[in-house]
């Protein structure tokens, strides 16, 4: 699966509940922060744990580059709560059980799960870069390098 979204395209807006009880909207970051929006397959699976922990470990460096991290999967809020607590995650994990956000970004698979894909969204709400078929190893470094390149 490959998304049809490309750099320069307007990022689809979204609003969804996070594990901490907050409602997160893409527009919350408009004009102020770049958004690292990563879609992952499922809470509490080996690859997704590694990916989320890696991004969490890079959160301070990403913040220095005016970027926030938001994770999205088709799991429910309650599952996200356990996933965040078990892995000491500090960023929002959005519940997308109906797959609307994943579908809008072109990453909803036939299984009803999101494909592992990351989008870098600029402060103006446009896609700056997309990583389809993410390789977990070194992904946080790739994101930081792209932010540095675009700075």
C-alpha cells in the first residue's frame, strides 16, 4: 500500500481522542509546530513498541526542531492507555477505530488496520515528507535529518 499524499499536498484534518483523555486536532498545531504523524499497526506488538519507544526517546530532539509526535492506530482509547503506560510514552496516541483518519491519509489496509507510515506535516498544514513502509530502525534519526534539511 502506498499513500497518494505527497509533499505540498494539504494534510487531511483530523480530530480524535488520545489515551490521556484529550481531544487532539491537527489544527491545534497550525502556525506553531511541525507534526510527525505516524500510523502504526497495533498497540503492544513488537514492532510498534520499538517504533513508539524510539520516537519517544527522540521527543526532546524533535521538540528542539519545533516538532511534535502523534501516533495513530485503529485501536481503542483503552488499548492506547495501556500501551502508553506500559511504554512510558509521553505523546498522544489517537484512537481511530473506524479507520477514518487512516483512510483520509491513504494508509488503511483491507484488514482494517493502518499501514506503518509516517507523515511530516509543516506548520502551514501541508505534507513536507512521507515515509511509506517505515523501517523502524533509525526512523527517528531519518525524521530529524529531514527536519534539519528543511530548516
